[in-house]
């Protein structure tokens, strides 16, 4: 009897295509997984380097806040290895003659091979101009010096420091309506005498009430409630004298003296830097100031400077002024709510 071959199952012809289809599908899934993993890897890489760029942009902004000085601030490119931060300043407002608003942009570029990751942040900064010194002796009010001898000079040698203050300056600066009677005093400058174009505090760029009211730079001492600081060891000092008082030769030194009211310089007093008086500056005997003197800053003083009967030596020194003015300079300040990222 002949043996009949058995018939294959009805679905036997489908097994091979199904297997191929399954393997193909698995391959596609595997490839998709690899693609997703690669995409995630690239995203993580971009996120990491972009985050670094953002951090560097913030560092550039912090550098701008720390280093900017008016009236025309600028900072060169900052290098971090192969990475670079560029800071730009654009003036957007003028609050007063010496107070400006700038938009500061900090753009950081992170280089990774041929790729570049760039982030930019911006903020508005308040920046004050440096102190402006119109003369060796500047007064808002009358100047009485007919009985004094000596000199007031706005002339100075070429400064040996990086001073933003022009040299030379006038010998004496006062308002056109004020009387300047200096008798036999020798007054020299460029010119010897000049007129103030505005209130002295505004011409100088001083926020006077804020300064003597303790809302500006922190003083080293408030005299006489606190001991007089030693400028020889600590550099330029800042002393506020809130009430009328007399400074003797024992208080001689270097830096900034801000007398909120009347201020008297006793016999033998010497100072390098700035002597500032809110009302009347009196001299009792011989006094020497190398730097600049300003009197009547608070306004309202009919007599701004009484030079007495002694030997006066007031001479403009741009280096002493520059070093001392830094002690009372207000740093740039970010305007709240203005930070933003630039896309």
C-alpha cells in the first residue's frame, strides 16, 4: 500500500514571513531605541554646555557690576580658556548730570569642537560719574581771605597715577553772585578763577545729603564719637563730622573729610585728599591741603570759606583726589526687576 505524504499545516507557509517580519520589527525597535538614546545624549550634551554658557554670561554681568565706572563704562573680552564673554554697555537714561542708566549685555560663547553654544543675559545698571573737581578751592558762598597769606593753586605736575581727573583746574571756583576776596593770596590755575555753572554739589556730582547722612559709603569713623582712623596704615580714610567741630594737627592724614555743618581746620593741620564742608570752612592759623577743598556743599551758607589770617596752602593734586574719591564712590547698582535673558 502506498504511503501518502502528510499535508503541511495550513499556516506553515506563513511562519517564515512572520519570523522575518518579527525580526524586522525588533530591528526597527532597536534602531529606534538607539536613535532615542543618541538624541537624549545630544540633548544632555547641549544642555550641559548651554548651562555653562549661561553661567559664564552671569559671571560677565557680575564683573560689569563690580568694575563699571562712569561716564563711559567699558570692559574688554573676558577669556575662560577657549570660551569668551563679551560685555557691552548702552546708555538708556540720564537721571541727573552725574547719574546714568545703562543696559548691560553679557554674551558668553562656549566652544566645543566645531560647535558653539551662546547665551546672553542683560540688566539695567545705575552708574554714577566720578567726582568732578572744578578747582583747588570750590565754594558755594562768599570767600573771605583778605587777611590770609599763601597760595591756592589749581596747577599740578603731570599725574603719576591713572587719574580720571583733568589737570590742571581753576584755582578758585565760585558762583557769579558770590564775593571772592583773597587779598594778597596767590591764586593760580587754568584759569585762576572760574564760575560755577550750578550748585556745587551738582557740579561735583556729589549726593551730599546721602553722603553725610550715612546712606552712602560707610565711613571709617564718625568724629568725635569714634576714634580718628589712622590713614598711614589703612590707606585713604573717610571721616564724617556731623556737627560743627575743629580739627587739629593731630587729625592730619589722607583721604576724605566730610563736615556736614561748619568745619574748622586748626593751626598745623595738613591733609592729602578731599576736605568737604557742608556750610562754612574756617581756618585758624596755617593749613595745608593737597587735593581739593569744597565748601558750602549743603547750600544756604552766605560765607562758604573764611581763610583766616594764617598761611594757606591749597593745591590741586589729581592723584590724591582720585585715590580719595574712590573711598566715597558709590558702586554701580542693578535696577530691580530688569534682569532678563536675551534670545
